[in-house]
C-alpha cells in the first residue's frame, strides 16, 4: 500500500469528535500497522475557539469555518460530527461534491435525508460511511451490509437506545419508578438534561430507519413509522410482566413482509421472554438481533453510545474509507436500492399484554372478552390478582397474535365501558423466535 | 462496477460445500444486486462422482481432480472446503500461486499452517478469506479485522464449539449426565459419531489460535497452548456451580499480557457467572466476547456451525474477494504481523472452583487450607453440604486469583493426602468483566 497519509478534516469537536481525535492519537502506531498508512487529522472545525478543552489542539489546525475543511484540497475525508440536520446536510453534500469521502455518526441526518445524500454520493463517486450512527461501538452497519450480504434479512429487533435500556433495567431490577430511574440516568450522564429524544423513542427510530434502509434498501419516511417511548412504562406493568416470564424492553423492529412487499418499522416498548438473549442485555448496553434466511439468528452486543465506543466505529469507517479511496473509491456493496414500502402500523401483527383497571363486579371480564372476541382477538391467559383495592381490580390479559389496528380499536371500545377506571395499558409481546 | 461474472471453483461438496452452492443459487439475484456482478460456480471438485446428492449438478462442471480447478485460467477464486490439512494446504498454495483468491473454512489448516499460507498469499498478492473457519455464521473475523481496527484487543472469550455448548446446556438445564447429553447431541446431528475433536476441545482450540492470530498478529503453535475438553464435566459440579451462581461453559480464552508481551491462549471448561451475557448462550449457539481498549465490551452471537450459517460466511467472503479482485487485489488490513509469544499455561491467572471428596473427620479442611495457603492461594468461599455419604464428604472451595501452575501443584499435593478419595476436580472461574 502507499505510504501517503490520509488527511482528515474533523468537523465537530464535542464528545465523540474529541474521542475520535484522542483515540487516533492513542493508537496511531497500531492504525498505521494495520492500514498501511498514517491517518492524520489536519483540520478541526469547532463551534467556539475559546472553549477550554481537556485535549490541547495545535492552534493552526483549528477553525470555526466548515468551508475551510470542505474547500481544503489536501483533505481526503471529512468526518461529520457536528450533529443537527441542515448544516450537517450542507457539510456532507459539499464534501462529496468536492470529491471527499465522508464519515458521519449523524443518525437524524441519515434518517431524514439519507436518500438524498446517498444519491449525491453516488453521483460524485465518493463513499459515505456511518457505522457510528447506529448503536455506537457495535459494528452493525458493516455486518448487515457485508457479512450478511448473501442473506435476505428477515427481521431486525434491536435494543438501540442505551438511555431507555438503563432506565428500564433499573426499574425492573431495583424497583425504581420511571422518574427515579430517569433521574439516576441523568446523574450518571446516561441521559441528557433534556432526555426527550431518548425517552420518546425518536433516537431509536432514527436508527431503525437506517437499519431498514440497509436491510431492505428502502428509506422509510420518518412520518410513516410508529414510535412510542418509555414514558408510560410503569412499575406495575413491569411487575406483571415479570410474573408472566417477561421483561419490558424498548425495541426497534424492522421486518419485511413478503406477501405485501411492505416493511414494518416501529419502535415500541415490548415484552421479551426472560430466557431470550435480548432480555439479558442490561444497563446502557445495546444489542441487535438479526435474522437472515441463510445465517439464521445472530446478535450483536456492545456499548451503544459514549465517547470511546462511538469513536471506535468512526475510526473503523475512516480505515475503510482510506482503503476505498486507495482502490476503487467506492464504498463496497450496494444496499440502497428501492425494494419496499412501509407497512402501516395498523397492519403489524404481534401478541399483546393488556392491563385494565376495572370495577370489581361480576360480568366485567366477560364484557372485556366479548369486545376482544368481536375483534377476532384471542386471549392467551388472564391474571386477576386477589390483592387489590375494594372497588377496582387490575385484570391482565395476554392476547394472541392480532393486527395492531384491531387491538387498538378493541381497547378503545373497552376504555369506553363504564366499568373501566383508567385508560387501559397495552404493550406488544415480541415472539423473537 | 464491471458486469463480468466472478468465476468460482468450489473444492469440496460436503455439507458446507453443498450449502454454498445451494445458497448462491437461491440468492443469486440478491447477490448480483448487492455486489454488482454475477457469482458463478464454474467448477466443483467432489470426492466421488457417483455419490447420490440432494442437489443435481451439471455433469460438465463436476470433477474429482483438484488440479482441474487450480489450473483453470478462467477461475478467479477457489473455495476450499475439502477439510484435512495436507491436501488442503497444497490446494490453497497452488491456487494462490496460480493467481487465484482463496476462501476457506478450514480451521485446522489455518491453525496448523496459517503462517505459511499467509506468507504465500502475500508473496503472490492474492487474498485468503476465512470467515467460515471460526464460529460458523458469526462474522467475527471481519469484525476483529475491520470493525475493531482502531482497538488494541484486550481479550477474547468465546463459546466457540456448539456441540460442547449443547451438551453442557442439556446437562445444566435437563439434568442429563455427560453420556446422555452426548447421545442426544449425536441423535440430533449436533455431534459426530466420533465426537472426539469437539468434546476434547481441539475444534475450539483451532478457532482460538485463529482468533489470537487476528487479535495479536501472532500464530501460536498448536503444541504451545493448553486445551481441555468437557469429558470430565459432570452433573455434581454443574450442580455446585449452579448453587454458587455460575454455569459451566467451554471457553476459548485469548488475552494479551502487556507486561510480558505474551499471549494467553487456552481452551478450558470454566465457570461463568449466571448473570453474564455469555451464560445466556445456550444450545448449539456460539458467542464471542471481545474487549477492545476503545470499544469496551462487545459480543457476537449466532450459529457456530451448520450448512446454512457457515455458507453465509463463505458467501460473504466470496463477495469480499470479488470486490478486492476488482480493485486492489489485496484483502484489506494487515493483521498477521508478529507481535507476541504464547504465555505458558502455568502463568495464566484466574479464580478457581475446586471440589475435593475427603474423609469426613475433623482437621481435613484445615489440611487442605494449609496446602493452599502454602502456595499463596486464597480461599474465597467453602461449601460442605450436610447430605453426603457417611465416610466421605464433598468440599467445594472457590479460590482467589492464582497462577494455574501453582493451583495445579497445590491440588496435586492435596490429592496425595491420605484423607482424599477421588482425584480433586477443579475448573477455572472466569471474571469476564
């Protein structure tokens, strides 16, 4: 291989950006040995030149001007870690147009405007790498794109938000309520001061959209997928789930339905059987279960966020880009064709957990069962514990496979019954094979 | 990309070879879309032309002559799935010399003669791919080589033999004894009629050697690593382990010790804490835990054997080779330098589980403790159950971190004591972080 160094423009010097710089420095020798060349950050764009930083940067390589990176003819590769959408889009677009490869960790950017960006990349014959955009240090992008290349991907089910998984784990194992667990996550730096994007499911949703695009070559628009967060998960349901042999996890589900050619993409808190390997993914860890028609069941586990794990993925992308730029210039295999269309959430099928707080008098269960039956929804099991307050009793039902739309309809009817106190709570139960 | 097809010579048409052929046919369209070219098996070398096969092969592409493949100028790539060492070595060597890329799933070949083969490959500028050689469908080779390229690998711990994991899972969960579980594995096709290479640990050892070479660039000679199988694992110890909060797994351990620059490579049945994710790897599944200095803890899980999962890896290698042959011709990153030397097993350190059947009279535990103390081995806990036969009582001790050599010495001394009935049984207890 050539001995000429790869010159990198690093845009963004927040948590991950600083990690990329630090770890390239730290393992410079190893990287040179393995890639056959030096990887050198020659320019860094920061937001604020005056900001105190734990890492000292040579003054002559730092700028606040993104154009100084994209217009620098010496730079081979731009690493986009500025976040956000509009400025990041312009940065990536201009970089590609100026003949540079791009590495990005920006999941929102790709989920919202990936289709446009990959078209621009193709037009200019320059690659975009994005391993860090999904599940931090877990190499799920390369795995699906390259290692499972011979497989039709049948389904993907992922714990792809560490903040939510930490909160749910602590609620389940330490008996904390949602607010306590969230507070703890914030105190430990696992959740932001404003945790909205994590707990409302949208961080996971952006990753699910990217995984769907990789698996099925189809960019599902953000407004066409169903996203629920964990704000409504509470200790009562975690307790009942536990009794039934399940834990509650926030899952991103991606699945092709061959009959209709449509792709199910959704993020929802879901019951997972305790003895399934996904149930043993705890704390801030992420894991992604991928089912392929040849390989069968596979799972990839690791840190889904954090400075170091995420920079491990960025560095792997830089190495890949370095290799590609020296050879063909392409990014390997084609995965962004157009195979499918999103499946409406109403049509997606699973089992369900349903908890109803109903008046404790004869006939109530029969009325609930009648509504479910009239919607063709089978009941798998019922728990009605003896200890409850005098007037209202919780009834927990496990429901058979049914379309989400029908279940929601039935539950709305149940909710309208005069014997029901609070709005019924229901979660999907995922049969993960 | 060019539209010229990649021409493949497939050597070996056993279980995996037939799977590769079948699955390339099955997903031909997908592979063409993703790789940009046709992958065509133009020649197949079989052992016996007359053998009845479930897959019908065009007569004109089948031969019993390996030279017909290696000398065929049209063939770009040889897939070596004939197994064994000497003939496979010649086949791979000749293929490389004749300018062909090679894909192999032959772990014994690489563990025994990988160093020579990679030197030949380098000399001729042609790549060898071997994803299928370790852990079947799990893409661990590419992950360590490419996705973790920026990491110093700190340790690898793998459940890398599905037969053993099936047997241990059934012993643990169904209470079977070793022979019953082995019989069941044979009946289900998870173990060979002669299961020696699986149950004695050598299949796992070959994989561990390959993982060590990838992680540390050092080919550890087969005769310099310590290998134990599962033949001596019994229901009694599985029961005690369970009480102590552990399961027993056959683990391949690979770890660099920076102080000495030496590499620990060993295969041993070991106690793993029940709440560790490796403990939830059951049945014939494999999983590999990789610790990197940047990425932290990662785990890769899937089917470690079988026609389809293994062929998924072979096909991924074929796709990679196809891409490499169209571009640089190389195989990506360099990982086979020479960094380390094997660490003698005596120096390797862990905690231990020790079970002794001793005469049930005063002073015995004190004598055992004295021997351990004189070898600087701390005791973490002791179990001596009340229900036992009248003369001999089992004593189970959990021992603190100590070098294997010292522990073996101490146990030999304990074994020589007149109050000890059977040879003491001990297993390592792995602290997997």
